[in-house]
C-alpha cells in the first residue's frame, strides 16, 4: 500500500486543484455579461471591415492531419525502442494502429483534402464543362 501512496496523494492534489480552480472561477467571475461579451467575436471588438475572402477550411484539415501523422511517428518511435520487449503483441498493436492511420490517409486523399490545385479537381472540371456546353 505504501507504493501507491504517492499516486493517491497526486490524484487528490490534481482533483483538489481542479475543483479549487472551478470554484474560484465561479466565485470571481462576473455574473452579468456585458454587450461586448455577447458580441459574435470572442475578443469583444467589432471588426471595422469584413475580410476580403474567407480563410479556407483546407488549411485546418491539413494542420489536423499533420498532427495525426506526427503523433503516429512518435508512437512508432516509442514502439521501435521497445520492439524486443513487446514481442508479437507489440507488432499486432502497431499494425492495427498503422492500419487505421493509413486508412485515414486514404480517406482524406479520396475526399480531395490534400489536393490544393483547385482547377484540377473533378467537381470544378465538371462545372466548367457544363458552362461551356451552355
């Protein structure tokens, strides 16, 4: 039981800190929202002009994919350092993990998330062909 005492103390400290933070934010936060805080922008400042173009969602998709594949490399490195200790269980686990990551890559590739060359996309080619025919 003495081996688990530091873990128990750390758990109590973590839960206590979380509850104390939530309680302090509840007690110290303003109760009535100002009109600026109810505005559509989180900073409370209305924009002077609207942006000239919308920021493409593709950027966020590529950023999320980068994080997913970056984390995969971290897991593969950790698995490779313990390859002999993990044995067949490790090979099976990393194979399943790699299968799902590659399946994700195939899915986003087929959806066209990685294709940034807009004129080459099929849906734009189909629209151009229908415009020319009209």
